[in-house]
C-alpha cells in the first residue's frame, strides 16, 4: 500500500511539472504573437522566428497545441512548385 501511495504522489507531481512546462513555454507565446488573420505555412513561422536551433517539428507541435486550444485555425494553402515541380497543398495556420 505504501508503494501505491508513492506512485500516486509521483503521478500527481509529474502532472504538475507537465502543466507548469506547458504554461511557461515561451516558444508557444512567441508563435502565438506571430499569428495573423492570413494563413501562414510552418516554414513561414520558422523563418520569422529566425533561430538556428528551431526545427519545424517544434513549431508544428506548438501550432497544433494552439489549434487544439482554439487560439489558431488550421487549414491548407496551395504553394506553387519550384522549377519542374507541381504546386502542392501544405498545412497553414492563422489566428482563430
């Protein structure tokens, strides 16, 4: 029974740490400030952040979280292809 109590305390503590990380995520705040009324691709957000350590995966994770929270709206934008390639649809985000 003592082990069960310890496991429960660890679980509660880990949930508190996770919630604190989500609340204090400054990257999410920076990305939220970049949202506009027009759709922007993930590559646009990465370019605007201007950070060499920034990966598209980090930006996509934050944008998805903002979309789930109702702050951002997810959609698709047609991007023209480069020489010899077709235009393609990419995921884009805007302010909800």
